[in-house]
């Protein structure tokens, strides 16, 4: 039996979670005060994902030289560096609006990179 200790990020409580696994299968989660903790723990130990945030250069804007961007949804944790490499050197033309797709299917993840501010 494998035991993993986590701090939940599902809500502001920050519960100390204990996950018991048997041959890669979650058999028990304790320490959570809400159901989000259980869901978070199961996902984190079996298929961890993250939102990636970054910024890219903007051409044609007298005000903004860069615009913040993020993945439209979470991606597998193992793909973070591939997405960052795909963003390296990306430049967009102004105007940019919040939610504009900056890079489609980043690093083959099936997830787009979107703008998080106007430029």
C-alpha cells in the first residue's frame, strides 16, 4: 500500500489529505472537509494537470509590449515544458482582446493558449 500526503487546493481550506493507493488505484482519501478534496486528491495522484500561464510579445501597440496568456483549460503536468517551448518566440499583432486564441492546440495537447488581458 502506498501513502501520499497532499495539501488540497480545491478550496481555501487547504486541507491536509492522505491518499492510500494500491497498485496505482486510489482506495481511500482522508482529511478532506468537502467532496472537492476527494476529487482533487484522486486526480492529483492518478493524472495531475495544471494551467500554464505566460506572456507573449505584442506588435503594433503603443501601450502594451506584452500580453499575458494562459491555457484555456488544464493540461497534463508532463506537457508543461512542451507548452512553454511552443510559446517561446510567439508574437501577436495588436489589438488583442481577452479570450482571443493566441496559439491553437499548444504542443499537441488539444488545448489553446488564450489572452488574459487586452492589448
